[in-house]
C-alpha cells in the first residue's frame, strides 16, 4: 500500500483571497479577440494570476503570472481547480410556486 499523499497542486502556496473576472485575450495567429477568465490571487508569496482561454469547447490555453509565472499548463489547471474548490457553494434559488 502506498502511503504517499498526492502532490499539492499549489506547491505550498497559501491563498488568502481570490477573484475571477472576464478579460479579453489575443493570440498571435488569430485575427479576433477571445474571451478569457482570469483568476487573481493574493498569497503568502505575493500576488499572482492564472488566465484560462478557451477558443473552442475542446481546448484551453493557460498562462500564469506573478507566483504562477513559468508553471506548466497542467500545473496551472490543477491550481485553478484547487483554488476554485475553496469557494462556498452558491445559495439555492428559492422554490417559487407558479401561479396560473
């Protein structure tokens, strides 16, 4: 039995706050602008951001800045998932009766 724990996707970085926002992204080979999501974080090692661009439903491109600069696409995707997993669940929409 293997007692090793899985690797930490954040490599020991402790995130104190984060927010997700929309941004415009351009690619050298594309003639148009894509829409992207940017996850901005404050950490114990300084600020950072992970940008996620999805030009098609089947592909995603990743870019890291700040504490995530130089990370591979796989590491950025795992960090994105780990940070987003800490968000509280959205409140349930009240069940309103339909009248008429």
